[in-house]
């Protein structure tokens, strides 16, 4: 019961708009934060970013997912594709561990914001690009692919095509996350039981190992598909 109350409090807090609030934001980040807030209508920022100078941009998603990912500490020589990268929290983490990273998002403004966030960390070689899965196909081959909270935004035809593309471009591990039934944050989006997500992945990809690792923040299951 306590866990449920905590989740509800976090959810209500996340849903409160923060777009007009620049209190505590250093002046050098004002323009960036304004643009982030403009493009994140629910949270004010989708991802929490802890800048190297100590400024913390609070977002709807925290860092707890990294504990579930259990990524290698050293990812040198490995390639990463971050689909729906938003502000680049996943991309940044993997680049700081040494990986070569490409981040994709359909929102060109957020792609630019992600580049500026990375620049604040002194990182200029993350390959951020605009890509709309409803119109564009995935290319390349990657050791690690992150497909987090994108699936439920796609129509049925696009979902199936993207699953086949994910299977094709992933040489190692695919991380898949999406809201389940009764998700309080994504309540207006298409949601499925976790078993249905596993069914989609089993039916339309060829990963020999598909496992539900745990629930991340907001109680969303993280599914890992491995070669």
C-alpha cells in the first residue's frame, strides 16, 4: 500500500506543468530550459539531467532505470542506438561509459536541445539525428539498442515494421520499455499487459532470449532481448 501511495504521489507531481518555472535555473541555461519546457508539455522536462556544474534539471524520468539496465561500466568499442532519445539521458550515460552513440528523435527541437545538453558535458560526438518512425526506416547495426516508451505511440502497422527493424539493427541487446494497463501517466496512450509486449517481441523478432527484468520508474516493465 505504501508503494502504491508513493507511485501516485510521484505521478501527480510529474503531471504538474513546470513550463513557467525558471526559479533556481542558472542564467546560462535559461534559453535551453525554456525550449525544453516548451517541448515537454507534461513534465516540463521528460528526463532528469544532472549537469556537471551541479545544476539539476528535474524531469519526469529519474536515473533509477540505469540500475535495471545493468550496463557495462566500460562500453568502449561498443555502439549504441537510442531511439526516442529526448534530452539524451541514455545517450549521455552510454557515451560517458565509452560507447559510440547515435540518438534519434522525431522532434527536431528536442534533438537540438539534446546536442546542447551534451555540449554542457563537453561531449560533441554523439550523433543526434531527427527520425520519424512513422515515415523513416532504421539503419545501421548496433551492440545496444534502447527503445524506451516509443512503442505505444505507434499505430499497428508501424509497430510491426519497427519490431522487424529493431531485430535487424540489433547485434547484441535490445532494451524495450512501454506502459502497461492502468498506467497513470500514459493513460491516454495505447497500453497493453506486459505479456502482450513479450508476445509482440516473440512473434516479430528473432531474439533467442527475451526476459522481463523489472519495473522501472512509474512501474513500467523493462524487457531485455538478447542475442
